[in-house]
């Protein structure tokens, strides 16, 4: 577990203009997207890019949970909660964000 978490050091909202977290309260695979929302909503994370907008959408339609990320270069990325553990989700976003620096 310690090795997996090491990849999360330095994660910030730098190079990200918007994050939208969407989940259905009936979807059993919401853990990773809800945890991502918790982490990016922290004061420390928000301070890393005060221009980044964080939105959440709670639905009750049985749809899959996902995270939409819009990067500062205009590119978009969608990650489905059922496809990612929180650590892998953050690593994926961080890798793309870091590549824009």
C-alpha cells in the first residue's frame, strides 16, 4: 500500500480548469469518485489552483458514476468509477496534468 500511495505525492489542481464528479446514489461503484470529490474539495487542494471549478452532480437514475476533468489546454478526460481505484484515478489525472507543465 505504501508504494501505491507514493505516486500521489504532488497531486494538485495545477493545469486543471474544471472537475465534475457525477454519481448516482444507487450505483454501488461510487467510492472512488466520491473520495476524489472529497480530496479535490479540500482547502489545500483548492489553494493549488483557485481558478479550478469543482462541481458535483448527484443523480438517482442508475447511471454509472464518473469524473470529467477539463485541463487547461482544453482537453477532456472521463474516468468511470467502476474502472478505477481512487489511487489509480488520481495517478491518471496527475500524469496528464504533469505532462502539460
